[in-house]
């Protein structure tokens, strides 16, 4: 069993079928095809408001291009120190933003707390031309430590953003897992809370390669599309991005896949705890961060279980990630399996 | 029949099968999987020399990221005025190059001539810090007007580059069509002629979305991979890029697809000439640029033939592009079809 | 006599006096001082309309920072091929613009003609996200070949810009020489003709180092000041920039210096023609571009006259530039001098 | 008395005389003049090793352009959280570096400690293409809190840099004050300790506007000069930068000015302590950071003493800066003056 990441899983059957079906005929390039033209409508229905959809092939592209419309080359993006955009996306935010700086905050379990954010923004003294002034706040849902902002927490952050005239961006590489965990409507944690732009991940949750930039402010479309093209992210066979996304949201596939992964993760946590592991953070989505001793780690590895050490949490910390195809039965019987 | 571009065609069966086959199991992300690890070897064999392969999902990304290792933020890339990088890739070269400027040359049928290039480079007076000095030459094979540089022409350009200490880049979005047309070895028009970096297109010739940056100077790998990641082009499910590329070069699929498209294009030219059209340039690859009168254009359109006007050549000019799946029989009988 | 450029001349007495006077007391930094605070008013009076003034120390900085507020990272600046921003300012426009591309036009004596501009802009087919669309036009007054746009010519260009929704920028490194030559009001060739931003040169015309970015659209101030600071061009002792500029516009010093230089240039042209030289372009400001044979060039050099060859005009072409302190009497008697 | 900053002081007499003297004749532009040509020699003598000198007009430009040669667009610069480049230079480091990121460290009195730096660099796990890897360390001498790194401290930092293969940059906006305070040779805290590039400040210490980028690795010259030109910082009347710098280092003017300012600061500290203030940090250069109560602050202000609150240290914290022309006698008698 491979828990090293959800991106080790292959394409799920429904999306693979959509790719195969798309391969039977010709279609116009660069988003002029029928399927691409359906995206705005499909996602506007999903979110219950008018949105503009700009698909790209990677989560990093979705974050970088999505953010680039919300902040100036002279401005800052406030994020958690552990944010993916701060830790794992090279100097991409400055690249696509033309200089834009990341301003890191602390907070428990990789979450920004509204009060901390408010204090930070209140304490910031704009220093004329000299300082980098915050212009945007970016949060990750689910967070980099596998936790999930509650609906209230996101609304509180949205209020602080409104108070300080900040734009609000959400890195939703695992957005589906958050919605599944919260059992909320996708609007509850996005535009209703003030989110301006969402990167809506599909790649980790069953797609080949597509994440959608969801613009709750359709005025951002032109900049975002220009930025996408200029970055080399406009697909000629754009319809394959659209086909993946339409299959992903049809019949709640995105939520079904996420629920499966979340359930597998909770089951895995129970199995690991039974073996002596302890959760580093409450498991809420499909990622587990645990502490365990060397013996247990070795036993698991010897049984062919794959997972990764996570040094930023501690020397005895590890990450396990479940996916749309994680084998729940085997996970439930993990104790037996490794005893096997 | 849709001749508006080769990118309207779907994935070819062999590559689709590879994507389906890849979807049966888990694999490491970001290029650590087995298939990605085979790319350097596969392409080193193909080119008969050691190369480093950096796959991306679009031709624009391949060009922009591939070029970025060959030129400084203060330098210029000499290209034809009609070059795709100059006309159709937004401000991407300056973006990935950190300021890099395009310096356009004229030349027949979208080709740079070696003598013109030599004159230009000889006449350029470096003006200390003030001027943008040429550092790299970029050519497109097949060209933007569907013509093909001969082996000798490319060697002549390579010699001029060597004389003036220029790096040499080749935009090979339709590289397969050129090799098929020239019946040469791929090395004959690349590293043996001094090409440093090639963008090796697959998307237009049967893939879903993958073009490979081929580095004939493996020292460029680190910069190129850094630039790819920073641009948001490093796929987590990198293995799907690798699977497409491996299928593409297996059993000469890339050349078989290209030969089919080239043959279809020559056949189409004959059919169009029989109807009164005239070639704007000698058709050498899979693209045709023709002149025809309004009546013929209308007749074709009424028969459901799709093609695009091409204003940069003239008010009566049009482009037709054939692909790996163009229906040669129907094309041969075009006269009958439209008479239909 | 040194005619190699007007920038070889030292500071003129009035401006030097202002620098000396400024050195007797303390003053607030970064533009908060009294003199800096007077700039907007002084230049608003000079131009007869409300302007915002952002001083920098070089003409290149004035051009690059001034342009950066008028064009997006994805857009183009239409200019003459021979424009200083295209030929002599490295990749600065792309740097400060975040990718912005220069689109070069031809035209006689380094002038863009309104009809040519109109044709170019009309013929440009916006190609969706792919193309670089013109967003701004930049002209140089006086031009790079020493000629001067007439009031009508600039109004015609302004009308074309308005028609095509372009912003209009003027590189006025030698703006004073143009106003002196035209005997017009400075407003006649700027905001009344639709100019949005002017780089108002002082360095070549008697200052130590200061060119002012004049914003006829004061909304551009914030972006321009941010760009100036970020580029490292905000002086702590900003008052010395202000002191130079205030002295420069007081009692028409800028025009008196320019008139002197223009008169010297016309006189020099007469003296050179008497010796057998021919004007390459009608001398209108303080720069002469001439053709002469090798014998005359040698004779002048042997007499200690300094000037520069100008290869872009021809192998027998040379540039002579007069300045605020050019010795008109000696120039008038050039024939005697070199005979001497 | 104005202690709000050293940059409120005017040009010192020796440098003003040099500017006046330079204004008597013509000279070649862009650094080809005699004085500019003397800079490398003068500073090589000053530092006792071969250096290349690239003058610019502001300290921010010196930092940004100087750093740009030491780090890639994908890399990080380790600095103190309070570093000027991090707090007060907008997004300039990313701008000139093409994306370069600042990585902030803590440390007492705005100093990076060698042990902290070593821990940070040792703990950094390069994460393939994903992470921003440190490539350069930047320290400020004297620091942003007016303290001075000892010779040993800088050598210790240099050793850590060497161990981890980092380049070392020094922001020397107040370098003269540090050398004066340490009574060391300028080489002792620069190249002998491994510093690659120094921004050598003159503006705050008596010049009109010039800071010199000192390259201890002359191979950096080409990149640095290209970066300077492209940023708009190459002066046409470059000789005025050179004249200021030559006067500044002649007969130890730079040290005499700095010693005066340092002495004034120590005297001021004594006077302020006598009035009830307390030093926030040991005063070592020409900047004081103090705590005092509101009554004392009011008394001083009422007496016409100008100084600035410094919120980052505390609500009762203030900064006082002395300069080359601070009136030492009045400062000594501050108690009497305000009693006055």
C-alpha cells in the first residue's frame, strides 16, 4: 500500500472514460471547443453563483496564476509559514506576480487564525513607498497539515480581509476533501466567506492533470487568461482539461472520491493508533500526520507500506495520504496485514 | 473534414492505450517513477548522443523554458519575424528569460537564411551596456509557413552561430514532420548541426499534451528543471507525460504519424490545385498555405471543409493542416466530395 | 571643441548654484522636503494643467518607469525602430514592464508618421491570448535623428492613439530643444495632443542628473512612485533633484539653454556645409547628423574637434551635438579655426 | 537639531568642492571619463586587493544590483528579519534578482549570529526543484539597530558561508561608521572575511548621492554593469559619481566624517541618559535607539529636537541619528539647551 501521496494514484475510471470518449472526434483548440464552453455554466451551478473557470494542468500553476490577478508587483501575500506557496513552489509567486512577496504567519496546525491575521494587518505600518504592503491573504483548504478550516473560521478570515481591504485566495488542491469533511456546500467556504479566487484541485483526487482556477470575480478573467497563456499553460487540446473537469463534477464524483479518501484516512488513523502511533494533528481530510517510534516505522516498511518522514513536524513524524482508490478493507485490517 | 489545425485531432490509439495502461497502478510523483526515468535513455538512443529530457505539457512551455537556459536577461534571441515565439506566444520569452528580447529577421517562407543571419550578426555593433546583444538564434522546423529547412541549411545556420558564439535553439513543434519529409536521421538536423536545445513536439502529432525539451547540453538540465518547476510545469503525475513520450517514440510512431500527415498534405495540395488553388509556399510538411479565390473558398466551406484564412500572407490566403488521422482517401477525392 | 554628446557638458551655473545653496541646511528625505513639495505646482504652472512630477536621476529611468504605468506585462509599446528605448536601453522596457514588448515601426528621420501608425494598428489582428497587443505608443521629441515633430504631427499621432485606445508616451530627453525649436507652448506638444506621460529631460541640458517623469494623468502617481522605489530610484536626498528641477524651470532657464544649443547647432551646420559636409536630416534641434568625406573628417579631428561616427545612417555619417555651453563664436569661425 | 536621519544632512564641503571643480570642463560620458577610470585603482588601494567598482546613486540600487549577481532567480538570500533589504526596499530584491526570495532570520540587535546561521543552513532540506535553496547571505554593517558586527563575528559568518557554499553580501550603507567604530582596516571586515560584494555607502555620510558597489570578485563586473544599465542606473554624467567617490576616500574623508558622527552619537547618548533615557541597544555607530518616557519626548520636541519614533522596538522607543555635521558642542550641552 502506497500512502506517500495522493498523487501516486492513477486516473479514476470515470475520468479515464471521459478522456477515451473525447478521443473519438476532432474539436476546436484553445478552449473554443464545446466542452470547454460548458465549464463556466457547470461550475456556476456547482457554486451557486456566476464564476469564470480557467483550467490549468497543475496545482502550482493554478495557485501562481490565480494569485497573480489579486496582487501587484509591489505587494505582499499573507500566508501561513507552512503554506505550499511558501514552501514548495519555488519562487513562483514572485515570478507570476512580477515581484510579489510572501509574508508568513504562524498558527496552529498550519492554519491562520483570524485574530492573528487581524493583529498582523493592524500592526503593519505602511511605510510609504518603502514597505511591501499586504494586498492579499492566501489560505489552504485542507491545510498543509491535513486539518480543515471550519466554515466559521473561513468566514472570520474573510471578515478580517474585508476590514483591511485584502483580497482572499484559497489554495484548494484538496478542496474536495474539505467539503466532504465539512459536509457543507462549496459556496459556504468560498464566495460566501469572501474568497475571490479558488484553485480547485482535481489532480490529487482522480484526474490525470487538471486544476481549475475559479474566479468568483469574473472581472479577473482577462488578466488570468493572459497570465495563463504567457506562462505557457494554455493547452491546444484544451478540451481534455474540460473533459476531465466535467467528469469530475458530474454526479458528485469529486465528492465521492474525496469521501472515500477521507474515510480511508480515518480508518488508517485508527489502525495506526492501534499499533501505537499518535496523531500529530486531528485527521480531518485525507492526510495523516503521525508520530511513531522507529520500531513501528520499520515494521510498516517491512510489510511494504509506503509513507514519508515529515521533518518539519519532528524527527519521529510521518505523513500518510489516502486517495480515491485506497483499499479501505486492507487498511482496516492493517494490524493483521503487517502481522501477516 | 477539419483542416483548421493539427491540434484539433484527438489522441492517437497507441498513446491513448499507454495512458490507459498507466492507469492501472500507483507510481512515484514528479518524475521519480520508472517511465520518467527511462526518458533520457530512450531519447539518447533516438538521437544517437547523450541528451537530457525535460517534458512539459505544451509547446509554448517547451519553447519558453527551453530558451530560458540559453540567453541572459540582458540578451537577445534572433528569430524570424514570423516565428511562433515572436507572433503567438505573448510576452513569454521575456517572462521566462527575465527580460530577454526577440530580434526579428526577414527571410523567404519563414526561413532564416544563413547569409542573412551572418550579415545581421556581423553588422551588430555591441554598444557597451546599452544595446541588447544577440546571444541565441531560434529557428522553427518545420517553419511557420510549412516549409522545411534542409539538412544543409541548418548546418549553415549552425556554422554561423558557432562563428558568432551564439547558442542555437530549434522550435520543433512539428519536428517529426520535418524528419519525415527530409528522410534524415534526427541527429542530422539537431546536435550534429549545432542545435543546443530542441523542443520536440508530440501534442500536434497524436499526443494528449506533451512536448519534450531535449537538452543536447546536459549541463542545462538544472536551470531547465528549476525554470520548469517555477513556471508551474512540473507535473505530479509526471509518469503520464513519460508514458505518452515513450509510446510516441516506440516503433517509430512519431514518424509514422508524421508521414501520414505529410502524405495527406501533399495529396490535399494536389486536390486543391485541381480545383484552382495555388500554393503560397512549396508544401513540405503537413501544413499548406494556399491562395484561392472567394468562389472556391465558399464551395469548400459549403461542403463542410474547415480551414483558416491567413491574413499575414494575403487577403486570399488560407491554411490547411493535415494530421495523423487525416482521411487520405477522402482528401484524394476532394473534387468528388465537394461536387457531392 | 567636444561635440560627441550634450552629456559631456558640465552643470550649468544656475543649477550648480542651486546645488550649492541647497547644501547649507538640513531637509527631510525622500521627497518630504519643501523643494520637492513645490514640484507639482511648478510644473503644473509650466504646462498649464495639473500634473504629478516624479523625478529620477537618468533619462533611461524616466523612460522605463514612466512607461511602466501605461502598459501591461502582456502588452506592447509601439515605437520607431530607432527609438532610444528600443536601441539603447538594454532590456529595460521589459524589465520595468514585467515582460512588455517593443513593436518597432519604420518612418523617415526617426519619426513615426500618423498614417503609418494608423495602418499598423488597424492591421493588427488581436489573436486572443496569443498575440502581444499594442497598448501604448512612444515617440521621442526631439527624435533620435535630431528632427522635431511639428505640433500638427504630434496631434495627428495623438488622434490615432485615441482612435485605437492607445496610451501615448513621449521620451523628452531633449524636450527643451523641441519646444525652443517649435517656439510653442509646452502644452501644445504634450497633453493637448494626448500625451499621457512625458520624460522631461534636464541632464543633457545643464543639470547634474535629473529627468522628471511628468504625469498628465495624476492617477498614475501611485504606480509610478512604487515602480521608482522598487527600482532603487527614490533618492534620500531627493531635495537635490528638486533643487535642480526648480532652477531648471525658473526664468525659462531650460529654454534659454536649449535655444543656445539649437542656435549653436544651426551655426555649426552652416560652418560644416561651408567645409563640404551635407546634412543627413534637416537640423532642427541641437543634434546634427551629417555626411562628409574622410578628408574633412580627418581635418576636423586633427584640429581637436570631437564627434562620433554614426554607422546606422551610413559609413560616411557622423553626429555632432551642441549644448548649453557650446562656443558659438568659435563654431561660426570653424573654418578659420581648423585652418589655424 | 535634526536627528531624524543622517540623510537629512547636506553635502559636505569637500565633496561639494569636487562637484564644483568637476563643473569647469567637459568629460566623456557613461564612465569613460578620467575620474571614473580612477575608481578601481583608488578602491583597490583602499581595500588592499583588486576590486571592481560600480557606482550608483542610491543605497537601494547598490544593494539590489549588487545582490543580483550573487543569487539565481530560483534562490534565496538569507538575511535578518530587520534587514533593510527585507523591510524597506519594496520588492526590489525579487525584481532585480528575477524572483529571488528573502529568507529572514532572527538575532539580537539586528545581527545574524554565526551559530544561528549555521543551524539554519544545516537544517534546510533541499527539496529538489520545489524549495527555494539559500544561495547567499546578506548582513548589514552597521546594523539596522545601530550595532556593529565585530571583526570576529564577521569572520565567523564568513566561515559558515564557506562551509555551506553561500555567497556573502554586505549592505554597507553605514560602512564607514563601522570601520571608524572598530578602528580596523576595511579589508578586515570584507574580503578577508569572505565578503563577495559590498555596497559602500557615501550618501548618508556627506555625499550628494552615490553608493559604490564594490566587487571583490571582479568576474561579477559584467553582470553587475548590465544589471545597472538595465535598471536605468548608468549615469551619463558618470564623472560626478566618480568625483564624489574620489573626494570621499581622499585623505580619509569618509572616516573623518564617520568618526565625527560616531562621536556625536556617543555624546548624545550620554546627554540623553542624563535626561532619563535608556539605550535599547549599545550605541556603536552613529545611530541611537533609545527608550524614554512621554514627558522627556515632549520636552525634547518642544525644544526643537527632531527624531523619530521606532515602533518595531517598542511604543516608547525612538531613533536618533548623528551625521558628519552634527553639532557636538550643542549635543554635549543638550540638558542646558532644552532647559534654555
